[in-house]
C-alpha cells in the first residue's frame, strides 16, 4: 500500500506511506494502560503494607490529574527541566499527605513511584509494534524520562529502536521542540516521521510541526464513560486505525 487516508469534508488528507521512515509513539494511554496498571500496583503495595481505607483507583486518577500541572511548571520556564520521575514523586508525596497515608519510608515511596515503570501494554501493542518495526524505525516520543521508558519497555516487551521524547529534547509535549528534536535525532525531516497517539491534542501539536499523524483510539483509557478522544480530529489526523496491528497494515 503506497498511501493511506482519512476522508473528511469531501476530500482525503493523504500521506504517502512509503515516505514515512519512522513512527513515534505517545506512550501513556496510547501504548500502555496506565489506569489499570497503576491501580493494580498501588493495591498490591497497600496489601503488602496493610494500608486500608483508600480507593486506589481514585488515587491513581488523582495522581494522573497532577501530571499536566507539574509539567506546566517546566514548560512555562518557571522551573528548569526536571524529569518526569521527579515530578511524579512530588505529586505522589502530595497525595500521600492528602490521603493521610503516613509512616512510609523513602524506599516505600520510591517503589510506589516506580509503578509508572511497570505499566502493561494494550493487547495489540506488541504484535503491532513488531510489524511496524519490520519496515520503519519505532521509538517513543513520550513525556516519560529515559529510565522510565527503558524499564517499562524491558518489562512489557516493547521493541523500541531507541528512546526519544522529553528528556532527550529537554522539553515536554506539546512544545514544538519535543517533536522536532526527536526528528533531528533520527536524522529525518518531520514529513518523514509519523506521530502515533490516542490523543488528538498530541497529534495537533505534532501536525503543526510538519509530522504526519496517526490516531489509534483507546476508548478505555479513562474507564467506563470516557468522553474524550473517541474519534480522530479530521483537522490534524492523516490516518486512523482501530489498533496498532491495523495501523501496520495501513502503512504497508
């Protein structure tokens, strides 16, 4: 297949698949199921430590809600670049105080924080990445730091060719540099790189920098009743696929 397209408003927004040399992937929510995985990790920790009376699913959701505000301190320039592991830990400490969870050691808190290193991929991910990797470079373009991405990949069997994203760019998405640095580091023009994500805002930012874009819906990322990112935004999406295996087929 030489080209693939999403049709909208009576015309096709087409990318030539043969021109795409690399696929970059958003990770949290697109590649891995953070909501279920973090909840499981917290529940297991709480059982081992005898901690009761906490809704760990709600705790995981609260933790994730602090993700963007913590990065915005860096994006805005109010804070020097700080890796996500540090930001996640700071948010975790706030939540532990909020939920009156005390008497944890620094090692306990570190273990909880590394829950983000132990996330499970969606069922189609390993097969789909392996198929795409046959003909193209594959790498994360995530806000996660290098150690986080490497540990996650080794545990989850994610066959990345390299680790790209916020720490190598020294910039958090959706800042332009997060996408452009990843292209430069691969020695490719933005038009030769496709950003793959389950989040339209991520794809909109990538598209603005000249990257091709692919949307893969993850309607269970936020659990039952999810209302966001259920369908591609035709204004910024070149290709839409039901999962990574279908995306591999679309790309040929």
